[in-house]
C-alpha cells in the first residue's frame, strides 16, 4: 500500500499589501507633531536673556540680620502717570468703533430679533472698548459721560428687542448718543 504523494506545484506567492500610504501618513504626522512642538517652544520659552515667567530678574534679599535696630521705610512706588494721547491719536483709535455703530444700528432696524440681538452684542463690545480707551484729558469727563450714555442706550435697545416691542425710539436714542461721541472727537 502506497500512499499517493501529492503533486507539488509552484503557485505564485500572494503580494504583500502595499504600505507606502501608511508610511507617508506616519511620516507626515511625525513632522506635524515636531512643527507643533517647535512652535510651542518658540512661543513659550524666554528669549534674549529675559527671565522666565514667574521668576524675578532682581536679586532676592537674604535672611541676614541687620546690626541696626531701626529699619529703613520701604519706598512707595507709584506707577507713572498715563500719557495723555493727542486728539488725533485718540480719534484714530476710536474711529473704527464709532464708524461701525451707525451701520450696526441700521442693521438692527431691519433685522429679525435674533439677528438684532447679535448686532447689539457686537455694539456693546465696541462700547466696552470705547470705555477702555484713554481719551485726552481735555475731553475725558465728556467722553466718559458720553460712553456711559451710549452704553445705557444700547441696554435699553436690548431690552426693547427682548420685549419684542417697538425699537425705533431706542435705536434713535443710541444713534444720537453715538453722534455726540463722534462730534466730541471730531468725526
């Protein structure tokens, strides 16, 4: 009894799956990661000998005892007075916000309540920026009063929109307040 031996035939070997795309993906991700790490290091590490955040460049006093019983008073350090901007520089600083306000109020009159609220939000942010701006001392009090009035008119406009009541009077009041600010800085 002889067993039959199977006949051997050569068959082609199945090709290996191509992994070139996967390799390029991995290489690309590694390069992107290195770029991100490099950018973080560039922005977070101190340069030019500047002290790291949270450290002081001045020497710290040591705990040595003083031989004299009296201590010198600590000098009071007052911040320097803010520089009074020129009228032209101030006008340039606030002109964008003041010029956008009338257009925003026009949009409020034509928009649905949701869109109108979004525009009022933007106008209120601009009003906060106007409040933060340092005006020349010659108009400082009038500027502060005018910005306060404008902010109040925007709050009234917001309330009218939320109450779904007529907004024409509130828009006119806000428009008048903006015009007074524009006149104050010469726009």
